[in-house]
């Protein structure tokens, strides 16, 4: 039987949950592995949920969003060789215009994916515990701060954004989400439900990634809710946020230590784990570090962030 152009008796059609997916790369070459987008799914082909991953050259209009379900075909013995039924994937502009909840609320979609993975025994770190409080404070600030005439304050999350392939003579190519790139924004006006906006050529300022989960301060037109401007001058520098998050994580870990145990130092030790760090606290710190790194594509910023965590004794496995 032929499914999606492949002829094999062992392949079957099943629904899969998208766990993680890179949007189409803006300037990906049409051939080869460079610039292909990684798609990770959770699928049950008859023997329980398994994780599978594959690289694709994606259509610029069809993005796979974590939390969505898509039909795939695969051989249960080779789950990583799966094919997606792209006819079942609507275009990203249409999904944003329809205010798809997966685009409008990336925090809830992340929580749902984590719950689905944990249900089959695959552990994923959940959202940072303090991110909700920081976002709530951002909304409170948006309620009280002035806005220009015809505008109102809002808080924006980048729900999904394309990347571009950057080639430098001094090092290998890498993917960056900075510059003018298509993106979907999750916009929250104080007192209103979040909504999704597709922005063609969204400009993300260099060195201003939301690592803390506070969202980006923005203003929205009172007459056109899709007219959104991020206030980049009000966004703290990425590395300042990394330092703040590291300090907060250390303080949180220290507060959970048994009474009488040495408190954790808040300056980076020369080597090894921070004083008093038990395995559970160390794992929590490592999981939080992974979440921070997942939002940083620039290799120089990633390297500096990894070095900062390692200097504080937090084990980061990637190079």
C-alpha cells in the first residue's frame, strides 16, 4: 500500500503530537542538511508512546507548532523515518488570523506538551517557576504606564519565529533569530485574553532575548490590534537577564536546603558544584539553564551563557 508516495507494507498512518519544531529557516539552501528544520514528535505506533525526530526542508508557509497533532506515516520499527501529511497542516498566517490557541498562549501549550511527555515516562523541564510572576508584573506595569495617543500598552511573547542561516569566515554557520524575520506574536493587553498576530518581517533587536519569561513590553494600536510595536529600549540585555536568572535560581535552591546546611554562595566558585548543592537542586538548576539556553541562538551569547552557568557549578553538557 502506498502512503504519501512511499511504498512499503510496514508503514502505518497515526496521529502524532508535535513536541518541538523549528519554523522554516529563512534562507535555507534547497538541498542538503544545512538549514533544515528539526521536528520532534511523540507517537504511539502500537507499543506505547515513543519520541522521534527528523529534519525537514519546510514550506515557508507551513510551520509545525508544539502541542499540535499531525497525521504521520512511519514504520514502527523505524519511527525516526516518519513523513508528515502536509495537506493537513494549515498555513501559519491562517492559523494566526484564526487566533489558534497554540499560537496565542505558548505557555499553556508548553505545559500540555510537558504533561504528555511525562505521562509516557519522558521527562521534560517545565516552565520556570518564577516566569509567571514576572509576566504578571509586566502586565501590571503595562496597566499603569502611559502610552502614546491612539496606543495602549501590552506585553508580547514571541510564540514562534523563523531563523536565518548566518555564515562567518571565522567560524561555522549558525542559526539566528535576530534581524527581520517572519514571526507570530502572542499579544496580551491588560484585562484581555491573549491573541496571536502574524508579523511579516518582524525585527528582533540583537541582544534582547526574553530569558526571564517576563515578555516584551509593547504598544498596540487602539484601532488595529495587529499593529504591534515592541519597545526594545525597555527590554534588559540578554546577558543581564541570564545573570539575574542564575542568581534567582541559586537563591531558590539555597532556600530549599535543610536547616543548618551551608547556604549557597552567589558568586561563581572556581570549580565544582556550589557548596551545599544536593543532586535534586543541581538537576533543577540544570533544567532551568536548559530553558534559558533554548531561547538563545547566537553562538557567542550561548557560549558566554554556558560559561556563566558552568562557573557557578551548574553542569551543562552541550559544547
